[in-house]
């Protein structure tokens, strides 16, 4: 069954319905409508091409949030093998929103960790809608330190609207947990690859996003705040989220042009949800390519270049008054 269409995709769906009805009528009444069928098919292709060629930032945010989009454990299944999940942060407990463990990719043993959402209500409650608690970030760091100890590369898969902002999360010091990860990931003497596969929201994404290579799927987004949150602050209403999305420059193309991400990974027409297997193959190829390049570098070179990479963000220029 094809994914449920998004609002901006409905014109394509309506044309497809017309085509299906026409084909059914032809079958039932033995009427030759081949000319009409061909015309509608051509119109569908033109409409589809125009729709996906002119996606706005808000359209891409909607695609990134599509419930049929592949999630972290889908990529673990399709890109990796021999995955052994590790539980607990050795301080507070486990966090199902941030699974991670040891895995194999292309004959290379790695540590993989990331955000996991749920597709149904029960699973979403278990995964906390992909919003990790402090123990999730501490578990992630525990796994990364194990990777460093055993000289294994690290792969993180980012897909979260943000870290969990609840009272319990604040009581267990979510800000400190994320900040600690930022500092410690900068010093890990092993290659790190981060891939934004869906939503890349705020510090919740950055908490596992300090990496030697930051990759991003074409229809993912990465931002300091959600478009709705930005709209509520600047326009005092969430209805301005599409305008906020444009202003935030949160798309993969925008971020690549500013050097925030190192590579934009293409998706099938319409998004990863229309061909998860093709998207997984693209992600796997990118991981293997970048691992090959990073593993030839000495640890001190990795640390120096990683530090320089993040230090150059946010540069400002001041004009000298005439």
C-alpha cells in the first residue's frame, strides 16, 4: 500500500484516482479509452515532476515527519547486520527513544546509535515520539566511549523533534546531558559519522551530532527550533510555520551551502517512504565511503579537523562605517 499522501500531494492522488476509475470503466464496459488513459498518465507525470521539483522548506518538513518514512531501526535492519543492542546508561536507566549497540556494515564492526520513533500509539509511547531523556544521551555517550576503547567507528542516526522537555527530564538534567555529549564527542579518538534521516530538532539532534562527517537525507531538516516553535515566538501563532521554515534555512540544500552538512543524500521521488530499500542502499553506500576515508586518518588529525569544522560555524562579518 502506498504511503498516505501529504496535503500538497493530493492533486497527484486525485489524478491517479481518475486514472483508476477510467481503467476500471474500460474493463467493466469493454470500452477503448486508451487515449484518455495516456493523457491522464502524462498529466500525472507532469504534475508529479512539478510538485517535487518545487518543494518548499515546509513541504520538506512535512516529508521528514511522514509516519511511513524509514526510522532508525529500519536503517539498522537494512544497512547493518549482527546488531546487538546495549541497554542502560549505568546511572538512571534505559531509554527506548535512543537505541544503540554494536553492528556490522560492509565487514566493518561499528557502534550505531540514534533516535527511534514509533508508528503506532503503543510504540510511540514506548519510544516517546523519538524525544530522548537524559539517560538516552548518557547511554549514547557510554556506547561511544566503548567504541573509542575498542577502536570502532561510530555511526549516529538523527531523527527527533527535540529532546524531551518534560519535568522529569529537567529533574534529571537534560541540558547537562546534551552539553556533556557535545564536549565529549569532540574529543573521541575514533571516526564519527552522523546522518540526519528525518527530523533534526534543536539540541536533541545535536546531542549525537558532533561528527567528522555530517550527512543529511534530501528531505530531512536540521534546525535550532521547530518551524512551529519559531512561528509561535516571532509571529505569535503556529499558522506561520511555513514562513518560519523558509526563514530558518533548515533544508539540506541550504545547510550544505553554508557548510553545516558535508553531503546531501538523494531520496526517491516523493521521499524515502516511497522506496525505503533504495534509500537504505544510498545511506549504506555513503557510510562505507566516508568510513573508508576517515579510517585512514590518524586520531590526532581527526580531532584537529573535527574541532576546526565546528569552530568555523557562525562566522560574522562587520561592515566598517564609511
